C-alpha cells in the first residue's frame, strides 16, 4: 500500500485483506465485544473510571493479532478513523453472517 487510499469503500476492501486469518478475526471480535461490555458496565454502574479500559481491550486484542497472527501493521496507524469504523463494521458483519470468521465472505 504505497499511496493513500481515497475512499472508505476502497479502504474497507484493503482492511478485509489485512484481516483474513481466523485468529485475527476472533481476536478483533473479542476486543470489540469487550468494548461493548465495558461501555455497558460503565452505563449500568456509573463508574466512568473504567472507560480507560476501552482502548486497552479494543486495541490490545487487535494489535496483538496483527503482530502475532496476521504479521502485518494495523491500519490504525495510517487510517485511524476508517480503521475504527471498520472494526465495528466487521464485528456486526460477523454477527449477521455477511462476513465469516475464516476470512471468506458469506
């Protein structure tokens, strides 16, 4: 990826190629799920001090999978907003079956 991607549609296709492996998708899914768990806990308990867990679980699981499983650099460093949006998009596409955990589209 030598030149900047100009549209989100192009970026998401690139994002999917960087998240092909089963382990990577599982780790991203768990990290995103934990983000929702933390948000739910903070809302139900009123303990805002736990909000700092969000980037730790969200990025921690994702970055670990890129380093250890996918062996590539997270797109977050070059496209932070599109990457964040794509993490949530992939999460919901995995839940609805539009994407599969093994990296092949449904």
